[in-house]
C-alpha cells in the first residue's frame, strides 16, 4: 500500500477533527490534575507534574458529594418516570389508529422546542405557592417536560418495527392488550427503551437553568455547585475543573454507548 | 386474566388507546400546559416579588406595552439573531467538511475514531463548557491567548471586552454544535445510493460537481433540520453563556434567555418577565410549527 498525498491529507484532516472534538475536554481533565501554581502559570503549561490534590479536595467536600448525589437522584427518578409513563403512550401511538393521533404526536414532539426560561418562570411561582421549591420532586417533574417526549419518540419508533404478526398470534390466544404490551412489546422493544432512558438521563444530568432557579441549598445539583465555585476573589481552578470532570465523565461514557443514535436523539428523528 | 371487550376487526376496544395514553398526557398537561397558562395570566398582572404589599393586580396589556417598547428586550432579540447568523454558516461549512472527510472511502479505523469523538462535545454538560471557557479564554493564563501569541498576535482580553466575549461564546457554540451538523450531513451523504455515487465519481473528477449535483439533493433535508433546530436551540441558549459571561461585559452577550432570566430572577419583576416569556413562546411555536410542517410531512 503506497501513501498518496491525498491519503495523507485525509488522515491529517481526520486527526484535526479528533483534536478539535477532544481539546476542550482534554484541557479540562489536564487542568484538574494541576496545582494552583501551575494553573496560574502564564503562558499555560502543557507539561506538568500531575497531582491528585484537587480530587482529594472535592471528594472531601460534602457540598460536591451531596450535589452529585442530588443529580443522580433527580436524573434517575425522572428517567424511570419518563419510561413508566412514556412507554405505554409510545405503544398506543405505534399500534392504534384514533382521531387526533397526529396532533397528539406533534404536541409531544414540540415540547423539545420550548425554551426552559418560558417554563421556569411560572413553575417557580407555582412551586413557591405550593412550597415545593428546593425539593427533588419539583426538578423531577419539570425534567419530564423534555425526558417524556424523548422516550415517547424513540419508543414509538422502536415499537413500530416489531412485526404485527406476533401480536395477532397472541391475540388469538386470548391475550389482553395490556398483556401484549407487557409480554411482547416491552421485551422486544427493550433496546429502544434503553437508548431513550440513556438520553433522558444525559439531558437531565446536564441541565442547569431549572436547577439554578428552582433549588436553594438542599437539592442543588452538580452543575449548580460547579457554577457556584465561580465567585470570590481567587477562583479555585483545580477544584472547579475536577468537579467539571466528575460531572462530564459519566455522561460522556453514556453518550459513547449510544453514539450511533446521537443524531436521532437530538433531532427527534427528523433525519433518518 | 381479565379480557378486554374487543371488537373483532381491530382486536381492541374503543377506549384502549386512551388508557395507554392518559397517564403521560395528564402529566404533560400538568407540567407543560398548566404552567404556561399560569404564565399567560401572570403576564396581565403587576407581579413584583420585591413589592408584595402592592398585591398582584390585573393591569391589562401594560406589561406587553412595556416589553414591546423596551429597547433592551429588542436588542437582546437582535443579539440572539446576530448570534444565530454568525454561528450557523460556520457550523454548516465546518460540519459539511467533517462529514465529507468521514464519508470519503478508506482509513476505516481513523474514521470510526473521529466519528465517535464527535459525540464528546455534544454530551458535555453545557454549564461545564462555560467553566472551561472561563479558563481557556482567561486573559493572563488562558490557552487561547497562548495560541494567539504563537501566531504573533498579542494578548487579547476575551471576556473583558464586548467583541472578545461575543467571539468566545461563538467559538464555544461552534465547538459544541458543529459535530451535530457533521453527523446529520454524514447521515445524508450515506443515503446517496452507492452505484450512483460510483458512476458519478467515474464521470467527473471534480469534487465540487459531485457535491453539487449528486450529494446535495440528499443533504437538503438535513440542512433544513439544522437551520430550524439550531434557531430553536439559540433561543434556548442559556447555560454556557450564563456561566461564562452572565450576559456581559455590558450587554455584549445578553441573549434573550439571559435577559428574561435577569428580569424574572434578579429584578423579580415576574409580570414583565412572563410577558417576555409568552412572546418568546409565540416565536418558538412558530418555529416548531415550521419544523413539523417541513420535516414530518411524510408522517401524517
């Protein structure tokens, strides 16, 4: 195999794409292993002696641990609830014909477009009146506005791909619609359900605006706490970057698992 | 096991779809529609949390009149539009370039690696992107100025100057969302039937002609999707900008979401903020109708 100049250019181009995609992530991770002195060096250092001090600091900080715990509770609960409510709806949209189906479908999808600030204002006022500000509940509920549509969309698509013959056989055996859903569609649709669950976890985990507005002290999520380090005279850069790494790492791994479906998840399947 | 009273031709009762849909529809109504109605009502009230003694009287269209004559609101919308027309062409061109690199035959392993790494920017927590930006664009020890220094350009006060702060949020948005465009375009390119592309490659050596006459028709749906989805996303954009610049310096990065958030949660003028939110909602509804019209036509 001979190396042509076209091939070299292609390889260099691809290498540039990889560098472009990974650089900010790399820079954050590298910074999380630097001492404060190294972080403030000008010009910035590319080679340095790594330290684990920043990680020791954040894992000893009950605020960070608590925030990661809150993020985990909120993202997991909203995901479970979204699957519990969304999978049956997806089954109905995939299998039944009824009036207003198209409108209902579009209503689910259009929730993706709504700006969080539009909902954050009234939800804040309502939560204030109902005294549920700063609880896991209010975040879990408001996150359903984007997790539920994503579960409904991906699962509808998945359920449609299950051959209807299976259902007919079960129906001849006298199975109810609920049994058909539980015994045929849930197991066969499991891959789609898993993908949609991963997406709703990623989106909930990454959310900042609602969490910023609807929480105070007790249920601050990880992005809120990471952001709160950004005040004061001398910023603890190492701690900030270590917290950032701890936040980003789990969702990056999840995203790599569903990387083939990434575009579908972000566009609600507008492009195949 | 209880049996549904099934009509013989369909195999399910008339109300069966209803039972499967009811929980999620009820929930989405509770969290997605009821608050919007509440915001609509609030937008007709004077509702300032810092002055609770005055109560929350109805004031008709006063809030809307105030918003529509508020030059800051208009300039934040204008800035959002400016941001959109700045980032979109860059993302489309870069995204197209990356998609073509990934579509080109050969170098399978490197291509798969590049394709997978594209997911990393998309998954990175938006707020953390803002934190990274604060470090990268720092005037004294930021790596952005180090790069400028290598190019022989002097240090630049990125986050301290209006032009620099706007450039910084543009760069980070381009970093985060170019992969999105690239992956959509790549999906479009792979829709081109293999034999047609082969034949065209034999016919012409011009890459541009290949792109224009063979590949572009397959890229159009993706291009439309990118244009519409990015417009909705730019109207939503908050986290990264809030963390990095809080809308400053001055009003250099005061996008519409940032401005409404400030009116609502810093000034606590929730009546005015609700009116702003309702106007933003109307804009969003127009965009999403457009999106559904153009892209889901075949579904219905």
